[in-house]
C-alpha cells in the first residue's frame, strides 16, 4: 500500500487482474439491470476468468521464481502479479475493498441465485460506484 496526497492508501494491483475485475464489474452491471440466464452466464464466465488469474498469481507467489531465495525482494508487492515484470495500477484502498465485496456478492448470486443475493449484489455495485465517486485519484471513464 502506498500513501496518497489526500491521505488515502492505495494498493498496487496487477493490470491484468484489474482488467479482469473491470470485466466482472461490467458483467455485474448488466446482470443487475437484467438478471437473465444469459447475463448470469456472462457473469459466471467473468468470475471464472478472475478466479483463473488469482490462481495464476497464487502459483507465482508460492513459486521460487522471483523470490528472496534468488535475490529478489519485490515479490508480493503487487496484488495479482504473475511475474517479476508485472505492470501495476494504483487503486484506492476503499475501492479495492468495495471490489472485494462486489466479487463475493457476485459469487454468492451466481452460486445460489435469490432475491436477497441479488439485492446484496445490487447494493455492492452501488457501494463500489460510491467508493469511486469519492476517490479523487480514479480516472473518469473507469468502470
């Protein structure tokens, strides 16, 4: 985490992971507007891609490549990194937390769809939008 001028902490996130997160967010937005089987399937595909990226990152984190054993000290400094050459995007901590809640709500709705889970997903989607609108460092047009 890094300090920001306005006192907010930021988290370095691998740009590929950030892209997968944005794909899930877009699928959630579509699903919340129209919770159809097609939209649910699109959300499921996006969540599976995100899980695969996380699995790749976990495999890299647990490998010897790029670790302190070989003289590297920056391994683990970027969330979702899959190599020592990860490109990072800074995300405000509040936004990262809102994304995490959104992903959990999306997984719950896809696994066991219900009116309560859909309401929780919709609330998480709105909370992420609110976190972004209160963050001065998020570029306009970012999903």
